[in-house]
């Protein structure tokens, strides 16, 4: 099973790839996902409002190295 973690935010392009807080948050959201799950930050959910996508709240989490608490949701079919 694959897993995915999604967040949207600013990304820094560097010679060796990408970096920045947006990449860091996406990696932390991914770390919470289990096999077959697609987890997203509340930022993603808010940006796709009206799209018909469905989300289930997975609670508020502390993401290592990221300030504040983050609402994480599971995207479902």
C-alpha cells in the first residue's frame, strides 16, 4: 500500500532539490499516514472547498520542528 501526505505552501528551489517550511510540513503529514491513507493539512482542505472532495478529521497534531498545532484530515473516496 502507498501512503501520501499533502500540504501546500511556499517552497524554496535549490540546486539539490526543494526545501522550506512547506516541504517540511508535507513530510511531517506524510509521516502520520499509514498504508493506503492520504492525509492532508487543514490548509489543503480549506483550499479545495467546493471541490466535492470528502475529508475525515484525524485530530490535531504537533508536527516535529513546526510551530503550533496542526489539524490533520484524511481524504476519502
